[in-house]
């Protein structure tokens, strides 16, 4: 059923967009991840920008206007947090990072995409991309710009909804992007109300993960489903988690203090290849959430990101586990 879920959602979004085509657009870990979210003014919509030619548009990026293809067909994404943003809009990808390639939710759509990195511009050149999407910390941005039009984003500068709209503007698919945002917002908030009604409005939830023999707990904007749980569902996190994640977005824990950070329910983004021996300790086994069967283990490789495709998977996971 899961394999069919994303294509169905995408088809619905595209159908919604097609039905509204005559309407005017709306206004313009520590494991190497963070999902900080802050307010930033959206870029001007391509539909409102001057076009360089019938085959290109001008996208207002963070660093200024960039002339990009109006209908890109060979996109390279060098930042793993945006791969799913592009894929859900049906735009072909020819090159992605290794983590995206390893994501089981992306496997079918990325089966023909090459694994690339900023360290090998020559390999990217061989793919003949017509658009490159990167992050601002990419050390070879200048080389990328020589290969193809390149747009770089500051990760976490906007929330997950606005980020998808920005990608929609870049790919000349803003209407489709906005349709997904509105649809997902409604569906996830409805699910959140149902979940709160079942588990109680005051029930707390924690999101944990292990990496390099260290245990972490995450705040409300750090991937792993945290945006859905806390922002969309409106669920509460334990007070210790709320205080501890305000600055960095996560807290590194020792087993001894684990109980102070675990909620009534726990989402464990679990990588079987990591050291998960804390689950064998008496401290962990005696947690109320463990005894009550309220620890829900998810595949870390599929749960890591906060792009639209990953969040569709996370939403389905939460509905299944919280609502049965």
C-alpha cells in the first residue's frame, strides 16, 4: 500500500492544479542535519518576474536573480534535504546525493539517477544538467555555476511549507507546489485532531535517534517527523526537551537521564547499523512509554528528511501507529 501512496497523492495534487489553471496565482544531527525554521520573505513568483526568453524564467534566489529553464528536464540536487521537494513535482532528476539514493522511499524514482557530490564537478558535468540545486555551504558553487544554472538555498531559512513553494517557483510549478502545501496542511491537521482526541491533548511525545554511539532527542523542526508531530499535530514535548532544544534543535543524552526526556509516546528513528544498546538497559526498559508499548520504531533512512515525499510517509506512519 505504501508504494502506491505517494503517486496517488501526487496525482491528486496535479489534478487540483489543473482544475485551477485558470485562476490567478497566490501571492508571490548532529548526523549532518538540522531543520531550523525561521521567517523569511518569499521570493517573487516566476510568473511575476521578467522572462529572459520563452524557454527560461528569472528566479529570484537568495543571492539575486538567476535565469533558469522554464521546463527543466535534467536536474541535479546536491543538498539531500531538497530531493523530495523536486521529485513530488514530477521533475526528472539525473543526479542526487548518496543519502537520497539510499532512501527506500525514493528508490523507484531515483533508480536511474547517478550519485554525485560537490567534490566531483567532473561527474556532474558528464550528466549534462540543465539546473543544479545546492545549499549555500557548497564549497564548489562557482564551479557548479559554470556547468549549469545553479540555485543555492540556506537550509532552514524558511519552514517546510514555504520551502516547497520556493522550489515550485524555481521549477515553474508554483501552483502545483501550493496545491500540495494546502492539501497536506489540511490532512495533517485533521489527523492531529484525531490523534489528540485518542491519546489526550496533554500527552507528550519525544523523537529520538542514535548516531555514532550517541543518543539524541529532537525539537520541533529537525526532521524525523518532528515538524508533523509538533507543528502540524500540535502535540506536546516533555518540558526538558522543550528547554533543551531551544538553541541547537537537539540534545545529546546519556542513558542515565533518558527518563527525563522521554514522553508518554516515543518516535525512535532507528538505524539498525548504529549502536542501539541503550534499549537493553534497565533504565530504558522501565520507561512508562516502553512498558505501555508506546515506542514506535521507524526506519531512519526513510524518516530522516522533512521534504514533502518524506513527510507523506511520516504522516502515514503516524496515522497507522497512533490511530491503529
